[in-house]
C-alpha cells in the first residue's frame, strides 16, 4: 500500500477546473517532484492534499486512512506537514517559539495541568523546549533561538519554516517552492538541507519547485502538471527527454 494514495482528485471553482482527475502515489521514503508551468495548479493540488480546499471529486488516503472532509489541523496531526510558497512564519515570535508551535501539534499539555500550572505542565514545557533546541541545532539555527523570526535573513526564514514543519512530526512533508527568492548560495544550501531531511529523518517528501536544476538533483520521480492535469510521470532523465513536457514549458513544438 502506498503511503499517500490520491485517486481522481478534482477541484472546480465555478466553471473553472483548477485540478482535474489527478491520480498519484507516494511510497515511504521517496523524494518526489511536482513541476509545471505557472498556473498549472501545483499549489492548488497541495491545498487539496492538506485540507485547505475540499475536493469536488476524488479521494486522498494517507497510510490507509481517508482524509476527505478533515480540517487542515487534523490532516497535519495525521502526518501531512507543509511549507508555503509565501513564507508564513509567526514573524513577531522568536525562532524557538515558532518551532514550539510545531511541536505542540502532537505534544499539547493536559488542559487542567496547564490551567493549574501543575508540575506536569512545567515538565512538559521543559521537554518541548529541549526538543525544539535539538531540532534548531541540527539545522544550524540554535544560536538564533531568541531572535524574532522577522529579523532572520530570507534564506534563514525559509530554513526555519521547514524546521517548524518538521516539528509537527510529519509522515510526508510538502515543500511548496522552497527556493523561491533565494540566491545561488542559498539554493545550494537548501539542496543539501532537503537531502539531509530525507536521509536523517527518513521522510517522504514532495517538492514543488521552479528551479529545475534543484528538482533534477534531488528527486527520484517527477509528476508534471499542465492546466490542472497530469501530463507526464517518470524519472528526472525521462522527464527531461519528454516531448510533451518540453512543449508545455517552451510553448511550442519540441
């Protein structure tokens, strides 16, 4: 059984079909790319998979459990973590506090212990802080733990958003254009970070990205969307040689 099984997923907005009849699978431990021209429906597909939008048709199943109709926070708790095309950090919270928010997804204190400030509450808080600092150290952000998120350089904000998503303990991590706005050095660091995520945490990752060199370097399989529909699927080498994909990107005959 695939870890993520998507069948005939469709989303209509009025008379517009933003995503049409998409079927795909993710196996455990894979790093898969999702590419396509601007307006192809890639972020809409991510929003369907993570509960931001309700599908008009089709099903999304994670580890054998149907996700249709579940709220985004319940889908996150089930094991789908994500970052966003536009960074969505809590900018007036510290780096540490942002990661603690992610950890709270699975480690919320008992409400009575929190209200009465019982020893259990303080033990839980100390444990979460220690875990957050460990994650920050792995990704070289621990020295900036007390820095407001908005004061980090752009590339470090992207890194923090990934760490916060990782703190939710996902089975699958969706990365929505993580290299957007990055310079070549930041992109090279991101490439190494994505590989580290997969290897160190044994994560399944799906990556939307316009930087084709990054996609070709790190992914094992690639799905290609055009006008909300899948037009190709294969290895990076197969996708690079696919005439339909070349036509979609270049806008003419391959």
